[in-house]
C-alpha cells in the first residue's frame, strides 16, 4: 500500500496571548498638577477655618478669682412714699473663687420728707412714725451664677449677674438715745442708749464689664431691721430697699487666671 501521496499533518500551535500593557509609572512631573491643585487653595481661608472657628463655649472676658474689688456707689430707696433715703456706699470684696465673693459694705444716708408727708398730715390728720437710718455696716456673701453678653451701640458688653446676702447692723436716729421710761444705770448715770440694730440683707445685682479691671455695677438690696422710731416705744420691722449704682474696680488690674481667647 503506497502512502507517499498523503501529507503529514502539521501540529497546531496555540495562539499567542497578548501581554498586558505595562502600567505607566507616575513621575514627579506627572504629580505636579495634583499637588498644585491641593496647594492652590488660598492660605488665608485655610488659616481662618483652623484658627478663627467659633467655639461652642466662649471664654470670659475677665475672671475674678484671687482678686479684690472696690465698689463705690450712689444709693437711694425705692419703697417709701413718705421719706426718701439717699446717700453713698463703699464695698470691698475678695474672690476666693470666680463665682464666690466675701464682702463688707458701709453705707451712709440721709432721710428727707416728700410732699406726701404734708398731704397726709393736712388731709388725713395722721401722725407718721418713721425710722431714720444714719449708717449701716453689712458683711455679705456673693454668688455669681450668671455670665452673658448683650449688644449695646454696636459694642458687645459682658454682664455678670449675682445674688447677695448677709447680716450686720444699722444705726438710726434713736440708736443714741435711751428708751422712754428706761431706768438709770446702777451708778446713777442716765439710761444706756439703745445702740445699733441687728440687720440682714438680701439682693440681686448686675455688673456690665467695660474692661478687665472695671465694670458698671447696679444692685437692688433690701435691708431688714427692727427699730423704735422717735415718739413711740414700739419696735417696728423696717425694710430698707435701696438701689446701689456705681462702678467696680478690680485689683490687680489684669486677671492672673485669665485664659487666652
């Protein structure tokens, strides 16, 4: 059998698989535009966002811890239609804590009748027994639970609200005289004078801070005491409600406990 006419079969080779293209390598030159985009942002805007952001809790303009306060004030009563009491007061305080103060207040006042006194005597034929306070000396504790801000003529004022209470003495017109009918003393001298009257006070106030060392101070303080007015032997409870308006000066002038804003 002759097989010379058949051609041998050729072995089929598998198709070549194309190799994946090489991954381009980014050079420093190619990265330049991206870096430029990041640095093209204005530096001022970035600094403002980081440094001048609004804090949820703002720090105080001033602190009182470890400082002394000297507060002169003008005083006038608001709860007596017949007699006006006006004068001056001076208050000294020390702050062991920013919201707590220990203070001493001395007040000197004068009593003058109003037009209602003559009207009551003329029309009602009445006789008014009234207390005439001359001076008072009070020791108080002050608690400041409130701190805030108010807008005033395009300016921001920081305000400090406080409660005040304590005790002391009030000297009146009758403190230097003896009670009518009082017996003389054992040595034969006249009866001893009545002396000063124990008192206690309670009030509220606001401080409007102008600078770290100075503030405008307004307070409403009621002082209660028992006095025996001239012309009577009966003791009567007196409520002396006074507006105190003045300034507060803090020493040292700059708070040593103030934190940076």
